[in-house]
């Protein structure tokens, strides 16, 4: 959803093996900032990709991961919580 913001390049992936796009170390290497929705996601990310996270900014948005894809309420939360980090 942030891909339309000027000067922002985005990618999206999940930590679950059944995610449409499963997060890779290459994506982490590419990223300047990594957003996760829940603390459990941050913990899983740290556990799986610890050696790739050095110097990376990982931000937990504290948003429950129980919204449908592109739910308007989720979009508003993401804009409110992640937006300031991207300006």
C-alpha cells in the first residue's frame, strides 16, 4: 500500500511457510526498515534471520494480525503507525 508514496520502494512477505511470499534473507538485505505487525512476528524474525538483521531497523507496529487483506481499518492503522517512519 505504500508503493504509491513518492520515494518509497516496498516489498511484502510473511514469516509463515504458507505465506504467498515467504520472507527471504535477500529481502532483509535489501530493506532499510522492516515493519512487523506483532511482537511475536518480531521474535520469529529475530530467531530466523538474526545474522541478517545487523544494523536493520525493525519496527513493531503493535497491530493484531487478524485483519483481512487491504481491510480499510488496517490501511488506516498502517498509515498512522508506519507512515511517520516513511516521511
